[in-house]
């Protein structure tokens, strides 16, 4: 049973920083791609950042230069370092892990962690 558990969310002032973590159990990171998504109230879930098994990263334009995605395979943990946070970054942040089983794409989601940017 694959489980993903996010942590690190909270309330932060504009310009502040947070580091989100996503701890995985029941699987290993090898060969898998991981993502951070976010969903603000009344909006669709959007892709924030992706890191592949070879550690290639991509980011949404809205977070480039401010957010950094990373992974620690030894700890089976995914991270999202968020700097210079803005009110529009307020959302529930979700991690997911996905891979091609050969018979199709399998993916799992965490339960989400709330990030609120407000003065």
C-alpha cells in the first residue's frame, strides 16, 4: 500500500518561506516521477513542480525562481522549498508519485497540506 504524507504547511507572511515535505511509504523512489500540485479555493488543481527519477525539474511559470523541488531517495521524501511567498500562493498543496507499470500509468496522492500566505 503506497502512502504519501505531506507536512510543513502553515501560515506565513508575504515574502516568507516554507518547506513542504512528502514522506512516502510502501514504494521506493527509483524510476518514478514526483510532482507538487496545489489547489486554491474555487480553482482547479494546478501543477506546481515536477522532478523525474533522473532529477530533472520543471516549474510552473508562476513559481519559477521562488520554489525548488527536490527529492531524497534515501529518506523516501520529496520536498518543496518555497521562498518569497505571495498571497496568491495560498492553496492546499498535494504531492503525487507516478510511474509506468508497463500496463499504464499508476499514481498516488497525498492528503494535502494547507499553505496560507497573509499578513
